[in-house]
């Protein structure tokens, strides 16, 4: 599974980081860093929660 | 007996997230999703932003991708309106006929309040649905001479900002002294007023609307309570919403500015409610709330669905820290928790001059709210602290 973030839409609010801090990190510079672009397939439910809870629709999953 | 089927009334954010949660919990019975709009569930926040700006079309705002939607295996009833419910016999009446329900999630949301005493006319809009957004966008595409926005709440302010972004002349009218002052406090309200004025909005505060006048059935001007006249051929009214509960009058459920639920979102045995329509005691804040925010509709939809699958002894209270955002021009306003006029206040980062700050609110020694402008990360971090019951003192001292 491949995680893609549209950085033009992302506003770095760190909602995703609250759900999956091992995958998403918003640092002190206020940018979002993708720590793991290819989370394990077993993590799909949590990644889908990140997609749904991102208020900016900035995250997508490319299979 | 285990629940066999679940009816979800209202096919929008809370409703679809409830349906998904049921399947996630491996509920394999029948799920009926009933919605009076003709569209599959779509996202509303972009309606006043990207959709109105003309940047996004309807396909960008679907809430669940078609293949995932189909996999939910729903009995989908779009264009169907719930017209009544009787708790005693568990009869749900719709425009398609009657059905006996086993369990139900009420997720009928809210609709826009209209200007009292004003009849409908061409050029007069509210904004709640995709169809509303398309109708308003078409009128904006036609290049009106001026757009009058009645109500400087979140929706009105976003519409004004989007219209300015399209280069249209805008007058925004609100009876309160500052936009959003009641929610944000007068100081931040007046800061937001400055932001609008700097972006070229003709802002009229402290004044109401007396009447609208039309030419040949098309709105032509707004007459204000101080006698001033605003010539405008598009008028957008954003003066708040009303929960959609009429269909539940006399049903046996308690209706009082929303569907009244217990702390676990249960309105009656086997009946829950979620989203803009639901009112419940949030034990975290010791306050009865009805929340009109996007994230709440998701969380509450999930909670209301899961509630139907557990017995009373195992039911958990729904006690979120509510939060919302509003984007106006290049300013991102966010608020989490509860704020009030007698709170202790601390500016944690930034300043009002920079228009970039996070302001903390404390009550009885506890961090209860945070209000941020262009500080999304900070708002979320303080939101976590509110969730963890952090003291105001510790929150003020925290370096983030
Ligand atoms: C233009 C706009 C911009 C917004 N921007 C933001 C934002 O920036 N940030 C934020 O936090 N929130 C925002 N919101 C609020 C957010 O969209 C709502 O909180 C959310 O949509 C609530 O979801 P819901 O499912 O409870 O209700 P709704 O979205 O109102 O859905 C209820 C559905 O039920 C249907 N229905 C009603 N009665 C019946 C009936 N009798 N039978 C069948 N169906 C029925 C309705 O037609 C509707 O489809 C915005 C809202 C709007 C309109
Ligand atoms: S939730 Fe969305 S907007 Fe927020 S940081 Fe993550 S990707 Fe960016």
C-alpha cells in the first residue's frame, strides 16, 4: 500500500499524526513529513482512518 | 435477540460513517441508508470553498469512493424522505411507504434558516447542499454586480471570502458588532472584521436586514434596518441552521433543539442519533451539546453505530473534544474544546498583529479550549492536552 499526500492541500494540522505517528509527523517547522510511504497491508484500516479524518482530503492510498 | 437490520436516516457525513463503522464491526445484517438528496454522500465544507470558487467539481467531494461504497452492500434509498416514526410500534414512514425497524441511527443533520418574512425570489440563496452550491455558483459565474451576504457567521464569512477571491464586489451584513464575536470574543471578532475589510469587503455590522426588493422577480437590493440600501443581484443568507427533526415530532423520541440522547448517544432502546441533529450530555465538559462540526459528525456517526451493537452495560459515553476549522482568504481559523467569555486566557504563540496565534482558555484550573489563527498544528496539540485533562498551568508552561 502506498500513501500519497497532496502537499498543496495539506495544512499541517497533524490530525493524521494523532492517529498514526509512526507514519505521519508534523515537525516544529510546521511541515508534514511522511515517515513511511509504504505501510504494511495489515495497517490498511488505520491508514483509511487517516484518509477519512484529514479535513483537507490531502491523503490518498494508492494500492 | 441480536440486531438483524439497521436503518440509517440521513445519507451524509454522519450517516455514511455510521454505515462504514457497522461493517467494520462485522455487522453483516441489512443496512438501509435513506437520504432525501439525490446524491451519494458528499462532503459539505468544500461547498463554500473550492466548489464555490469553481476549483472543484462534484466528483472531488464524494465521501466514499464508489468501489468502497459498493462493498458496503447497503440497501441505498436515495431521493427518499423519512416522514414519520413511531417508537411504540417501531414504524418508520417514508415517501416510499412504511417499514418496521429493528434499530436506527438518526442522522438527518440540519438545514439553513431563512430570513424571516422574506419570500423566495431569483438570486436569493442559502448554502447547505450541493444543489445549493451549484445554483449559487451559476449565479456567480454570470458576473453579478454585487453579492450581498447576510450573516457574518462561518458560512457567510467563507462565502464572502470566496466571492472576493473570484473578484466580485461583496457587502456582508450582520446585526452583531463584529463577525463571529459571539463565538470568538470581540477582540478576535474585530480582527476578523479587519481581515474582511482589507480584502475589500464592504462590511456592515450592527445592522440588520429590513427587506429585500426585487425587479421582475429577481432580487435587486437589500434594505437595511438603518435605511441604507445595498444594490445587489445575488444575496446569500447564512444565518444559522435548524436541526431536521420535524419528521420525529410525536414519535416518542424526545426532541428539544435536536434529538435528545443520553451520554452514550442512545435516544431510545435501539435508536441512536449523530451529527448536527444530535444533542447529548458531553460528560467531559459537563455540558449538553449539539455540535455542527464536520469532525463531530464522523466521530459521533461511528459512536452511534457501535452503540447499537453493544448492550447497555458495555456502552461508553461519547465525550469528544469538539473542534472545527474555517478557511477565509489565507487565514485558517481553528477552535478546539469550549471557550467562554469568563475564561482565563493565555496567548501561547504568535500575536494578534501577526494574525497568527494560538490562544488558550482555562476554567477551574483546567485547559478547556484553544483558538488558533494559522496555527493548525498548535491547535491539535493543545486539543490533545484538553483530551488528557491537562491543567491550565501545565498547558501555559508547555513548549510546543
Ligand atoms: C457550506 C458548508 C461549509 C462547512 N464548512 C465546515 C468547515 O469548514 N468546518 C467544519 O468543521 N464544518 C463545516 N461544515 C459543517 C459540516 O459540514 C456539518 O457539520 C456536517 O455536514 C454534518 O453532517 P450530518 O451528517 O450530521 O448532517 P448533514 O450533512 O446535514 O446531512 C443530513 C442529511 O440528511 C438528509 N435529510 C434530512 N432530513 C431527512 C429526512 N426526513 N429524510 C431523509 N433524509 C433527510 C439531508 O438532506 C442531508 O443529506 C460546513 C457545512 C456547510 C453546509
Ligand atoms: S490530516 Fe491532512 S491536512 Fe492534516 S497534516 Fe495530515 S495530511 Fe495534512
